[in-house]
C-alpha cells in the first residue's frame, strides 16, 4: 500500500503536484492539491466513494419484531449502521460472490444477533457480533423503540460490498473538492467597502485605515459572488485557480480518512497499470 508521502507525483513538464494538509482529525481530513487536473482529483473522489471495500449488514432474518417499526425499515436501519471496516478488521474476509458457499459463511460474512425486551430504546451497541473486530462504530445509534413486554429477536449478516452497489457501503459521508478561490481587487478604482459587508462568511474585511479590503481565510470562500454583486463599481472579482483544489473527506467512522485515500490511490494505480499493460500489448 502507498504511504501519504508517496502522493507527491510529477505532472506535466515543469509541474509537480503538491499536497498540503490543512486539517485532520479522527474522521475528517482537509488538504490542498496544487498543480493537478480535474479528471485526476475527480477520479480520487469517485473511487473513494464507490470502490473501497466496506462491510455492512446485507441480510436480516427477523424472528420476532413486536415494535411499531416495519421489518423492512428496521433492516434498512441496520444496513446503514456503520461497522468497523478498516484493513485489520476485514482482513481475510472474501466477497460473498467469490466465496464457495451458497448463502453465507464465516469466510465471507460476519453474523450479528439482537435480542431485546422492552420497554426502552434499542441501540446499535445491543447488536452482538460473532467477530470482536467487526462491530458497530457508534454505540448510541437508536435502532427501534420497544414498549412494555415487546420483543425483538433477529440475526443480521454483514458482507463486504462497494459504494457503487449501495449507499450503505460508501465509507465517506463527505467527499468533495472545489477549485481554490481567487479574489482580486481592481486597485485603479475607488475602494468599495460595501463588498466586504456583503460577504456572508466574513472573508472580506474592510480596513479603512489602510484603505484596503483584507482577505481572511480564503479557503472558506464559497465563491457565492455576493461581494461581486454588491460592488457597483466592480471593485472586486471572484474566480478560481484552475489547477489548485481544496479536498475534504469525512468518513462514517468505519475507517480513517487516510485509509480511504490510500485505498483509492491503490485502486487508481491498479487501473492505470492495467492501461499501461494494455498499451504495451500485454495482458490486462
Ligand atoms: S464569493 Fe462569497 S464567500 Fe467569497 S468573498 Fe465573495 S461574498 Fe465572501
Ligand atoms: Zn461464504
């Protein structure tokens, strides 16, 4: 697998893609990509959402459900409950379509059971897994509500899948990029302080002492152009830098954002290798 430092690659002659980390926490990463092309950045985005293996509940055998919630709705909620799917957790698991079994087996699936009696709310932590590494990421996702003496009893089977097949296998909750904003002022015109007042994000700040408008945290500019519309003399203009991007990726907790990115790079690299091999006349 690639490491984060490997993400620096040479582009067109004289250009070298650069990545600058802006923010990072457990579930979210924001970084700036400089000197890249839209198709490349978009390929990473699409692969991160659609082609990273993740485990999610696929089949639910409901033995008893006395609650007011329909079985189908309960199954849907279980499917969308994020389960730990990092490389260590899913190591050794195969896709069910590649497995020799007929329906499901320990090689291609992980079973959960849920047995609760009301009254009370049943949470994701109540799902008991046959695999200690694969369990609900969050303990407090409400699944259903049981009244006095109502029971729920079910078995749920989690399988590997891809986001392109169902949203429950998408590991990202946010995966987007925007071109880097570019704000320019026409210094030949009189300073129009009104454009700063029109900015809903506080990006533009009027500095009457220096007779200038200052730009704060330009990466937070949504390119809404409210400032441009408010400036009668067209003092300000907002555009974007064609080859520079701000990329934001947030996961549902099933794996870290770095893991999603690294896997996306591996998938893109594999696809590219196939193309190279095809072009060289080899087998794909
Ligand atoms: S484009 Fe919108 S967010 Fe950006 S500086 Fe202008 S008003 Fe503010
Ligand atoms: Zn199997």
